[in-house]
C-alpha cells in the first residue's frame, strides 16, 4: 500500500464512508487517522501493520460515534493508552490488538472484559500479544 496521509485526507471527504481497510499501509501516520475520524458514518476500520500509527491516532478514531469495529493488529507503537481511548467509544463492539506488544493487562482492563457493549467472542475482542 502506497497510500500516504495526503491521500487519506482526500478519502476522508466522503461522508458516506462506512468501512475502510488500510492493512500494511506503512506510510500512514496519526494524521491519517485524524482525517478519517471526520467521517460521520465510519463503522469499521483496519489499520493492521501500520507501523507509524500511535496512541494519538487511535484517540482520534475513538471520537467516531458510529465506530463499531477496529483492527490494530501488529501496530507495535500502540500502548495501553490506545485501549483506554477506545473504551470511550459508544458503539464499539469489536477490537483487535493482536501483536501489539506494548499493550499490557492494564490496557486490557480498560476494555470491560469484552462484555457489553463489547463482543464476547475472543477473536473479536483480542488483546493477545
């Protein structure tokens, strides 16, 4: 994926955008996540293996009122602060932090043990390392 932050800013101007997958878009940074957070209909987003994404980018996405599913697997810069940000997401049902080695049990505890409003399926509320 060669998409960079500038391209994301253009994509984020689409108010009807509901789902997006940016797996392996290693050029994307927190600025890209902040741009995407302006999409009022965003329900699902994948930033798997986006190595430049940090807690600040996740915090931006956590402001999306309609966000239901997120996948940040193997985003190695994320910490417990990312999980804490997502805990405030009112519609969030599914999270994936698989391979995020900087998350600890404290991060896991900020997402009420994958019980309502979170899905109980282990694969859709993954805080495994």
